[in-house]
């Protein structure tokens, strides 16, 4: 199991702030996880679309698409932060 966290507009778009998720064996990177979650349907495809500005952290460390994901990880999805 992994813990998924969704922040800001993602939380609103997906209707949840967190969930426990059984990691499929073929999902081994952040990119593969994002793709797998997009298979859940239209809301997921829109929220996680490849062209959409989105940051990901694995265990509180900023992650790239190729960052490995493993059982027990905490993965957070959030939009980029803007300041002013």
C-alpha cells in the first residue's frame, strides 16, 4: 500500500484529499503511477493530464517522472506554488 495525498485544486477536482492505494506491480515510477491514476476516468484524466502543471513529492522529497515508487511510500500531488 501507498498513501496518496492531493492538495489545492486537485483535492477539489478529485473529491478527496487522501487515500490508501494498493500499488500494482507494474507501477514503479511517478510517471507510471500518474498514468495508472488517469485510467480511473475523465476527472482523473483532466486533473493529472501530462500538459497540466503539477508537482509530485515522494516521501516529502520533490520527485521527477522517473522517481521510483514503492510500497509504503507517501506520494503527494499538488499544483506549483506561486507567490506574490
